[in-house]
């Protein structure tokens, strides 16, 4: 299996990032709340935080009168709010053992962290906030959302240091994030999603109910999608279980059927919840894959 390549701010292909940054015609309104979908951009006043009360004066919008205080005291006071100008995005990267697989010169984990770095670049470049979660069967590392160049360097360092290991529990991770994330935002999960699909969909549902917008980016290797294997195989478990020997021809159809069923369960579950589910092939150029995704998102917002 191929080993992952190191990632740093300087190693991000300038040509790729240049093309991504030039998505401004499509991405500018997307990045103003980074793929905010049906949620209004906080730059247009959707996200506000209560600041204080003050006495009502003629001309104030009566919608902001605090009716509870009026009922108790007879005083007319209005609520003042601070507009939140920074939108938060959380990028969760799967660093479990199965992400160590790769047949096209890069592992799924290498592709996943390049994807995460490029998305963080776009978010931070729009002056919004980005945070990072690295997980396997548990939350391994977390960087709270922040903005600016120092945040970018922190995110890149964490991505560079991470290596795949351990089992995976994507569904539990999503459920946990839904319970602990207090500031609403976009939750981008980059994973192969080799976990119970029903539990993953339940996690997506809980994130949505909590006011977040989940985006699932499934990273797969061509060999996993097409089962490009022949002869007798020694299959070593990526997560858990015993090593087995099989003839590729005898399991190809069953494997492809199970892979299709697994992916469709995730895709249909996300569609029903209004969440994005996108499959990214590690043989596809990162700029091509993300450009297509962002362009489609922009088209959805215009429709």
C-alpha cells in the first residue's frame, strides 16, 4: 500500500490553489458563509448575538421590544444584537486505518488532507473561521474555529502531523459533534465512511437538527470502486477481524453489490435530510473534483 505524503503550507500545489482561488466568480457568495446552502449568510445579518437592553425610543423597530420585561415592569426596552460577521466551518478528517489504502500513487488519507487543506484555504481566505477535527474511533485532535494566517498554519501543521491508525466510528463522531458544537456552522466530513451507514445517517440527522449543515465528502480509491483485482487474494482487515484468503472472481460481484448498497444508503439518507454527499476518486485531480463540487453548490443556491 502506498504511504501518505507530508503536507505543509508550502507543499500545496500553487497551480491547484491558484485555480481554486479563481473560483471567485462562483465561490465568492458560497464562501461568504462557506457553502451555507439554505442558511442565509451571516454577512447578511442572519447570525446575531444578544448584546444588551436599552430604553425604547421613537422609531425603534417594535419587533425588538422585550415583551417579558414589559409584562413584568411596564417598561419599554428593546434588545440590541451584535452581528456575527464570521461564519464557522468545522472540517473533520478521518485518520483511521482504512484511510491508509492507496493504489494510484497516494493514499486516501493523503487525498483527504489535501482536500481539507484546500477547503480551509478557501474558508480562511474569505475571512471566515475554520476549525479542524482529526478522528479515528475517537476524536484524536481538535483545533477550535479561528481565522487568519496563524489559524491556517495551525491547521496545516495538524494535518501534516496526522497519520492513519486505529478503527473508525464515523457515526459516533458525528453524533458527538452534534452534541458538543455550540456555534452553528458547516460540518465537512472527509472520510471513506467505512462504518455503519445507518449510524452515519443518524449522525447527519442530529447535526441538521442542531442547526448545522453537514457535508459528507467520501474519498475512495479506484480499486475500491471497481475491484481491480485478480487471482487469489490475502485480505487483511483495515479495521478489525481476521485475515482471509479468497479468489477475486468469487467475491467481485458480491463486493461491488455491497459497495453500491453502502454508498446508496449514505447518499439517499443525506438527500432525505438535505445534506450533500459527494464521492471523490483519488485518481481525480483535486482541483477538478472541488471545482465541480463548488460549481454545483453555486448552481443550487441560484436555483
